[in-house]
C-alpha cells in the first residue's frame, strides 16, 4: 500500500484556485476520428508535464485502456509530482476495474477514482470505491455526470471529495444546482468538455463533416438549430478573442477558469500543438467586461420561445416531462432552469439539451413562438 494514499483528500490534494488539467480521452486514440500517431500523443503528455500541468484525468473506456497505458508510460518516473484521476464504469466491478487501471497506469494508487456514470446499483459501487480508498488504492473518491439530487445522495453514502461534469460557454446546467452544491460541501469541481468537444477550438466555421468513428456525430449541437445558435456565439466570441489578441479556445478556457467554484478545467489534447494553445489560457484572467459581453451574447442566442395556447391544449395528452416543459416555456425561463426544476422532483433527471431540442420541435410544429 502506498503511504500517499492515506493523505487528506481536501485542500492538500486539490488546488485552492482554478487550474488547467489534462483531459486524456483524446490520447486514447478512439472516438475523435483518425487518431494521431502514438509519438504525437506521448509528446502532448510530455509538453503538458514540462509546462507545469499537474492534473491528468483518464478512464478505462478512453481507447479501451490506451489512454491509461500512455499516461503510465509518460508519467511513470514523475509519479510523485502529478495527480492522476481515473474512473470506474457504472456496470463494472469497481475492485477489478481499478486494479486493471492501476496496472495500465503503472502505479499502486490513483489520486482520485470516480464513478463514471449513474446507473442501477450505483450506491453499492460508490461504497466499494470508499473501501478501496480505505485500502490505499485511491486518495479520494468522486462522482461524474450525476444530477444534483444524485450527488446529494452520494454525499450521504461516502466521503465524496470531487464532482466532474460538463461545463463550457454553451453548456451551463451545472450553474443551477451542482456548482452551488459543490461549494456548499467543499467539493472540488472538475469541468470536462471545456471546448464543447472541439466546437470552441476555432476550426468549425461551418457544419463539419465528421467520420463514422467520431463520437461527435451523436452530439445534437453538431447539427440543426443548435449548431446555428452556437455558430452565432462563436462568431461574436472570435471577435472578442481577436480584440484581446488571443485565440477562441484560449478565450473559452479563460472564461471557464474565471468561474466561481471551478477547481480544475480538463482541457483535452491529442497533440503537443493542442497543449501549447490550451496553456495560453492561464496567462491572464478574463476581465469582467468581456465575461459580461459573452453572457449577453449567450442570453440573446439561446432565448427559449414561448409555448402557444394550442401547445398547452395538446400537452394535456402528452407525458409529464413534455407537459412540464410546455408549462414553463414562457419566453423568459432558461433551459437550464427548467431542467433543474424538473430534476428537483426526484424523478428521471432532465438536462437543458432536452429542453432545447423539444422547444425546437414545438417551433417547427407552430406550437411555440
């Protein structure tokens, strides 16, 4: 057992202010189109390490273990200087999964082991992660992709130290309940997908053509009305970034690093060039005026429509989730607020994306204006 695994999992483990971390999905070589050469992916890790990045976040599913294996190769002799976080799948045996991860990573402990998703029986898996922590296999335990109701439940079951969820200029569900909950309980917040799966990377001026092996073909914001809305924000944000003399991804990362409650921003990279661009973000904080301008652009582009009286009439025969959205589509409520209010009820969680997609369907049917 590694003695370091018994360290306190609070301030001694997590930074006191927001820092940039390395999101290691891309280096796994799968899910992002044609993979870069292994030498390029190893070079990305090496540059991050050289430039002072301390946090590296991975999972067994990133390239079927390849991400963990490459991190093990690149970070092995630097283990004492870095923090490594991995995950356990929602249907995996936690003990077996973590042991396999440790083997690939070439270490006898991780700094943070996280339950990757919430699925049936997640409470028992979380309790097993706590026992693994007590056994020295992890310094801290965390939860990813849970609703605020589920995270509150998790806090009553185990000494959760961190929560990880998606957060970027566009995707702000966490602002409604999860970020405040983390702040209230002293949890570290790890933000993944900070560049909206590459959409804020500066390379998508028009709808991209993605290969069949690219996970982004399944993301709703790479098509239709949502892509159009995001494109408007990207155009304005690109202008703002140019005015500051920085790139669009640097602006997006600076915005996220400036948000209250954020602990680690997990910027993905597949090449050293990606790392170099990401690391321009912490050079200077984002000024308040620019932050307010970005938020104003977002409010304008993503304002929800109002449901018509015909929609209210038709909704009487619809399911409870659809009725709830229609009842709250008043032209003022945000999709995040509607989703959070539904989730408060303790039923199947809702996210803003579902509200926006349904609102678009109502618009197309003439049931919203």
